[in-house]
C-alpha cells in the first residue's frame, strides 16, 4: 500500500461518513410531523407542538448547510495540501519536534475555531434566540470563546507536548507513558472539574437551606448516600434549558442543579431527578464509564504506536517530512470508523444505564414525579418525541422519552 492509496481511503472515509449522517438525518426528519404517542399527548399542546416541529426543521436545515461546508472545507484542505502548508509554517519557527507540533496543532485549532465561530454565533443568536432559549450576550459569547481557547492552549498544549516528548524519548513504547498521563489527567478532571474548571465559566452557590434541601437530604439518607455538597449553577445566564449532574468522588462528590431546573420543576420532581442520578452512582455507572474510557484510550494509543512511525501516514495527508503530529492527524482520520463502532457500543451501554437509573429512582422514590419531570424538560427544550429508530441507535446516549416512560410504567 502506498500513500496515494491511504489518501483515497481517507477521502472515502470522510465522504461515506458524511453520506451516512445525511441519510440518517433525512430519515429522522421524515418523522418530525408524526402524531405524538398517546402516552406523550400531554407533553405538547397544539401550539407548542408546532413550535417544536419548526425548531426541529430549522436545526435540520442548519445542520445540512454547516456539515456540507465542513465537508467541502476538509476535502479542499486535503486536496490542496493544506497540512503540508501548515507543517512548513511550523518548521520555519523551530527545529524542535515539540515546538513544531504545538505550532502545527495551534494553527489548525485556531483556524478551525475561527471558521466555526460564525456558525456557532448563528446557532446561538439566531436559532436559539428565535425559539426563546438563548440568554447569552454577545460579550459573554466572546469571553467564553477566549476562555475556551486559553483552556485548549494550556491543557491541550501541555498534554500534547508531554506526549510528543514521550515519543521522542521512548519510541514505540511512548503509548504506555501517554496512557498513564491521560489516565491521571482523566481521573484528576473527574475529581476536580467542578472545583477548578466550572468556576471559570459559571457561578456555583450552595443550595440554600429550606424545604428542597431537606427533601434531597432526607432522600439521600434513606438510600445510604452521603451527600453534603449540593450546588446551584447559573445555567440561565446562557440558556433556558435545564440540567443536573453528579461529579467527583469521595470528599469531592457533589450534585449540581441548574437554576433553570429548579425554576422548571417542583420539589418532588427535582428529588426524583436526583434519585435518577443517585441510581447512576449506586449502579457503578460512573466507574464503568471512567474505566471504559481509560481502556479505550489505551487501545487507541497502542494501535497508534504500531503505525505512527510509518512515513506513509504523514505522506497520506500530503506532508513530505514524516512527523508525529502529521501522522497523528492521518491516524485520527483512518481510525474514525473504529471510533464510530466504539461510540455505538458506549451508547448502547449508556441507554441501558439510563433504564437502570430510572428503575432505581422508581424503586427508591417514585416513578410519577420522574415521568412528569421528563415530560416538562422535553417540552421546555422542544425535544423530538418521534425520532427514527436508526437515528436513535446511531446517535442517542439516552432512550427516547416514550421508551423511558414505558419502562417506568411496567
């Protein structure tokens, strides 16, 4: 096999993936106007359902144009030897492989972010604004972008520099050191994300004493779940959409409720949502996902170590001088079908875990408030109540609302 063959395989993978996604999107769009199942008839009234249909249609059209633009840009970049051009720029500043890699990826990531910003802006300030979801300001949007770039430069750049250094120092065994580094980073971020990263973007305040906190504490105590840290996050500064999540382990374990969730749901419903999250914790889903992520990372790095030294990888994307950074780009493109497969497997487990967490909430608290909370959240986010089965299988990490309610009423 030569570099030209690998080049056409990469082009084929990108093209097939695009076609596959557009077919799934089209199949899903055909069900936008399906009648709502009787079990979900109370989610939307007539006007709200029309608004939901319009929201889905607008996002569908936006997705077609934005993904088509991304496809044309990616293929053009490959066909016009864009990676070789960026590599030449990076090498003009240094001969150090680490510095070259940082400049190479820095240029690509910054250019990608600049190009995608107009789409993100349109999504936020046109589509989300039109349907009443957006609460962000243009100033906040820009500040978030700047903070995100700094985070990517510091954390991403630091990890990349160390991985390239491992490669230069140990050759094909670099994957073991890189795996240990990424594992440590992943565990650390799982522990301290809410303490270190979230405050850069959102304000978190302890849930004030009162009836809601008492109900949450009473439930947690009833199931033997130690929960001292309950926080409210100002999600409403960016969107009206609601959420809640657990993070951390041990002394860093906490539950975070979006202020929009507290505004949208009554106390019984909030406790039922919390019971669902406790179910994930009690059923060891968080640990499973963490270990699965670590194992998949190790597998990916091991396979990368087998091929990364082959100059065909760099040559396949038009880069004449073989390098770790160019090989990494080519490997990522060639590995995407395997990533898609592992993503399908993880989505399967995720949907299974959602059922288990719902069952836990039903058995340790109540099913009805959880059902009503899911209906309210679906209504307030204008969710698609009738997605195509193939689309659900390929993209959904959660069962559909209909499936979850059906399961809880067994």
